[in-house]
C-alpha cells in the first residue's frame, strides 16, 4: 500500500482479521443493555460521568474498564474479580461459535456508521499495516497493560479506519447484507445513539471478508494507547498465542466517513488570569463575552487563518491567535513537515505548554484531556483552572502525516462516533 487504505501491488501482509467468541451481557440478567454500556475509558469524564455510569446499573462495564480502589494494583485485581464473578454468574456469556461482528451506530440526525469487529493481527509500525497518528503517554500504556494482564481480556474494541472502494467491496457488501437480518442485540443509549450487533459465523463468508481485508492498511482513529498496550503484552507471551491479536472495530471510511472532533485540555489549578498574563506580547488575545457556540464559531474562523485557541474558566472566552513568528521558530522543531509544524496541537504542546506555561503534557496532576467541550469549560470554572479549547484538524491532514510516518502530538484528534464499550468483549482464554 503506497497510501493509507489502498490496495498494494507488493506482497506485504495487510489487515488480518480473525473471528472470536464474543463475551456479551445476558439481557435477561441486567436492567437494560443501554444501562450497562459506557463510552470508552478515556472519554468518561471523571468523577461525574464515572459516578453516573456506576449508578446506572450494578453491572455497568465501567466497573471493568475504570475500576475504583485505593491503589492501581487493587483496582486491577478488583476488575479481575468482577469479571470472574460476572462470568460465573452468567451476567456475561461467551457466544457458542466464533464470529466476526457487524456493528451499527445511528443517531437521530442522519448519521449511520457500520463496521466489523474482530481480532486483528498485531504488527509493528514499520510494517505499514496499522498506522498510528498520535504519540502515546507511557503511564497510560502501563495502566492499560496492568488492567489487561489482570483481566486477561480485551474489554473495549479500538476504532480503526481503512479506505476501501466504497459500496462495491466484499466486506461492505457482507456488512450491509448482514444488517438486513434480525440483530443479536439492539439498544439506544442515553446520548440518542442506536446500537445494533450481528454475528457472521459462516466460514465461507468469514473467509471472503478476511481475504478482502488483506488488501488494506488501517489508520488508528481511536485507541492509540490500547494498541500500544496490545503490542507490549504480545512481547510478554511466546507466539503463537491469543496475545498476538487485539480487539478492533474496522470502519471503511470510503463508505462511512467518520466525524473528527478536537480533544480539549484542562490545566489544573492554573487560573485563566495567569494563563493569559504569560501570553502577553506572544499571542493576540481577545475577550469574547458570547455563548459557547458563538465562541466556537469565532475560533473556527480564526483557525482558518492560523493557529488559534479558546481559553475559558473565568466566565468568558478568550480567543488566542496570531502567535509571534519568532516564538514559533524558537520553539517548534524544524525537522518535521510543514503540515506538522503548523498544527494547533504542535503549537500548543511545543510552544504554549513547554515554553510559555511550563506544564508537562503527560502529568495528570497538571493537565487533563477531555473530549466534551461544555464539560471542559464547566470543570475549569468549577475548579479554578484553565480550559484550552481546540479546533479539530481535518481527517486528510491526519492521514497524510500518518502515511509519512509522522505522529501528531498526543490527543490531537477525536474520531467518532466511537464504539460503545460493553456490547462485545473478548476473553483471551475463551
């Protein structure tokens, strides 16, 4: 493949997807399927969202993906005990046959996304089969690895995209034909999304899909830390083993384009007044006494002309743009493509965080990464911190950099919709 997602003339191995026996909730043993689901672990806004999910149902998946205890070791052991208990009680049961799972998400505004869930052969970045586009934080990989070791399970599918040939591909045809059948499960979560799941178990159908997917490479849309975790854990187990594969959702964005949103930053215990004072003479700053939606529109306009951010937390919004060119030349590494050097996330991390505000990007005590815009602002106002709101980068920029082997600063993008956690899990010993 000489570009992300396109068939390649060489003999390089492409995507190798394998069926598995999914673990699923027994709908007769839980309050509702919607009540046991959760957003991915890194999207849950803690502690507010965590408490809400825990109270939704005693079997909510958040008790596995974000266990609560005094120490990390206790949290992981608690998750392992919980999983063992749910399996022995029949709360979670393994499907009788291995299969590939067709997964559909639909909102009330016309968005329809379909993809296929299976276990994907792990590969090195140098193989060019699975392309990362963001750096990872070592402490997050270590945390996810400890949890996966303890539970011996892939608790959430990663979101990967590939570029097929649209509605004519073998995999898309199989997905859409399967979606005409009655689903294994259907539920609507409180965010208004409808979720449906089917299983493809026919060996001939599975083989056709597997053959088709070997022509493509994938971009990690969501799950860089969990993919890095999969790769770390694979090195700890002699091959061949179940750890050679990891649970993923593959979406053909030629058929089902994803949305790309920004991930915002919350600077803990840094008042907006201090953040702004340090920008004096380095950026243009304008106060906006307008609602959030209008402030985001202003940010979008400014981002068309150059680097721009919104700061919030003191009851107003502050548009920060037009950085000093000399400041950028001193702080941004010159050994990267221009598309990388001009990213808002690059300027934020290399210039603002590292040189102006002196905040380590991987210190959870100093900075948080939050997907929900309003929640970021609300937490900043409540806690006396600074919300740094970002404008999303375009998907084609992400793919272009990934093809060049260039990773973006961590938490630069949020592709979606993301798969709901709790609809299908994978135990590595089943």
